[in-house]
């Protein structure tokens, strides 16, 4: 086992918290971009799959085609969307760790 790190000075601790906030914000931004873009593509794929399957030339077996198309779109687009949401949650957790302990305002004017 390694020994615990030496205590940081006040400036170093503030710098470490700022780094955590920055990394957390970056991970949240990446997660938002992935989830939004993949989610919009997934929704448009589902919409166009339904429109194409149930359009003017609908056949008796078109409901199965629509269900299969929607399933494929959810698998291909849903996994990256879920990964983006997970990245956002991880980034938010890192960002909140970087905020530090709350300051006690009750003794500010003593």
C-alpha cells in the first residue's frame, strides 16, 4: 500500500477543485452532445420507419416491418444515446465533487 498523500495547501486544494469542475463540465458537455445528436437521429429514424411502413402502399405485413425497423433503430441509436446520458451523469458527479465543502455563513460577520 502506498502512504497517503501529504496535505495540500489552500491554493493547491483550490486548484484541484477547479480541475475537477473543469473536467466534470467537459464530460457533461460531451455527454449532452452525444445524447442529443444520437437521440435526435434515433427519433427521426423511428419517425421515418413508421411513415415508410404505414404509408400509402401499406401491405398486410407492414406492421411487422415497422416493428423490425423501429427495433433496429433503437438498438443502433439507443445505445449511444444511453452512453451519452451516462457520461452526463458521471460528469455531473465529478463537477459536484469539485465544488468543495459548503462555507459556513453563520460566522461570517463575527
